[in-house]
C-alpha cells in the first residue's frame, strides 16, 4: 500500500489543508492500491505564492543556464535509476500494460536529452547585426523566463506529460506548479520525491494532485503567468478562454483522431504489425493513436482481415502479466464510455468485425473492454469523428490518393497520423499533404528534437526540443 499524507509545495513536504486521503483504486480489480491527500484552493494559494516569491527574488531565474542544465541532468539521471519502479507504479494506477510502461522509460530519457541539448545550444542572449551598417544602434536580444507556470497534465501518460513541461520550464528559469490527476497520485508523488533530491531553490517546484475544480482555480490564479496544458479539447477551450481573458501565455496539447493511410503498394502485414503499436498503444488511451485506418478499396478486405487477426491475437488482462498487451481502462466511467461508443458504432450501421460491447470473460471485476474493429465505416460517423480513447479501430475505404488525403483531413483534429507505403519518398509526399502536427512514415518512432503539437482543435503551441523550450521564454530586446 502506497501512502502520501502530505503535499509537495515549493520543494518540501507540507501538511494539506484537507487531511482526508483519497483511495486510489486498481483498474485491474478495483482494490485499493494506495491513498493520497489531494490539494484544495488553499494549497494552490501556498504553492503559487511560493513560486511567485521564488521567481521574483530570482534565486532560480538568475541562475546561469549551465547550472540549470546540470540540475535537470541530475534529475534525469535519478529518474533513470528508478525507471523500473516508475513503470510499476504507472501500471498499477493506470492499468497500462507493463510492456508499454517499461518501453516508455527510454523515451523519457530521449525527451529529456533533447531538451538538455536544446538548452545548451539555445540563444539565451544574442547581439544582432544591424541591417543598416551605418546605424549607431545595436540590438541585444534576450530569452528570459515567462514567470510562474501552471502545468496541468492528464492521467494517461503522467511521467511523459509531466517531464515534457517541467523540464523545459525549469531549464528556462521559471517556477512551476504542476497539477496532476488524482488517479496518478502515486507515480506523481514519487516524481516529487525525485525533484526534492535534485536540490532546487525553495519555491521553484510544487506537485499537486487535485480535482478539476481545484485545477481551474490554479489556472485562473492572478499570479500565474503561463498555462501549459495537456488534455481534452473541451477542457482546452475552457482554459484558452480563461487565458485570453487574463492575457496569460498558454500552450495546449489536446485530443486527436488520427488517420493511418495505407497506400496501395504497402506491405499489409508490415503495416498492420506497425499499427499494433501506432493504434493500440497504452490500451488505446492515447491522444496520438492512429484509430482511423484508411485502406484502398482494392485491398480493403485484406486490411480488415489482417486487423481482425491482429486484434484477436492480443492478450487482454492483468497489466502486471508480461504477456498482456492491453490492460483495463483507467476508471469505470471510461470503461463505460468506450463500451457506449462500441454500441453507437453498431447503431450507426458499421460492420462489427471483432470485439463488441461485452466485457472480456473472467475480467468483470476490472475496467476492461473488448478490443474492437469496425469496417464499412463512413468518415461522417461519430465513431470516425470523435475521440473514443480506447482500443477501438475503424476501417474506412478510399478511392484514390486524393480521396485518402481528403478523408484524413476531414476531422476537427490534427495531432498525429501515419502513412504506410513501400515507397518512402512517395509516403513522405503524402505526409506533407496531411493537415496534422505529426506524421509518421512506416511506423517511425517519435523524434523528440522536433516540435510536437496539433493543428486545428488538437491544440496551440508545440513541445519538445528547442521549439518546446522556447515556449517557456519571453523575448526582450535591449538597444544600445
């Protein structure tokens, strides 16, 4: 049993305003796996005040970039030392299969290293060459910290979401209040323990598990200068409205309904093997999951058959079992949401290829759903347009390449996507036509040096690498 009876506020553990802990249930069997206190508005006030004080006094903001880089390098090394424990905690509280949580640990290292490299090469201060050689004025351009950052993250990939925000924010010299989901109180409590060991100045970092109401209190706080959010598009619109009214800086990484375009020359077996990960990672609870599979009419039934065989081969069950590929949904309401979408797909007239709304046999005590594939799906159907956030795939037929691009772009979202082809350069040409922030070719992995984020309703702003680091800075020009 894991227990956190205090909150990590301003770099140290403090008594909460509400001492009653929240039970953290297992998605696998709904037993209690831990207890943790939750932050309330009074705790937010304390965390923001500590952040504001630390920023205004400059203990971290005025620290040379090289020293900030070294501190975050120490944090990254600490996290690497405890990678197995982190993976275990996330599997316990999220229901994410062990293969996924373990495989994600090297990705956290690559993400951090990309930020550290960007910080080492970043133009913290540059002198511009005058456009008019006769001008007596020279311009010094500085990149300075924004201020107090409210980083608000979802439950599905807590460590990745947290580090994608706190590492660049801290590298840039900001003070940070990280608001995490109650479901992740255990893994994020351990994150706080690691941050405590780094030895940052007082007030620079807080980690607060809290509900939505407390989260809104944080982002509305008058002493917060920037909001960095990952979550649903609906919540992102609300946050953008608050940020606009208060003129806060804001970056939003939101939902997705990504298309996997299988071109006629693709090796279907290789493409479907790649979709095992691209479409069904993290139990399907992933914003980048390629859950709309676009197949040419000439090979449509071949793709449908291969996906059926794939999905039926996947082990569903205890996330702690090394043979499990898909674990439970995180909460009962998310389980019911996914099952409701499966019923909706049947009602909309899609062909149920495999799966269905039933709970897998023997797993009734947990938040399990049956992985499902729909065929004969029209892109206008709700199951093709709305983010289900579970292991549900829809297969959509297209006539030609222009039709495939049109269908891929016919979505309010634009976060991710994929193209599969035997001709890499041709796949790249198609990828350029898809209106989305990230496109993978033949299942390529994420490159953390490049910017990540969405078009359209999938967000505003970018994360990762130098671009992501830059979102936590303000430009200042000094003319001499």
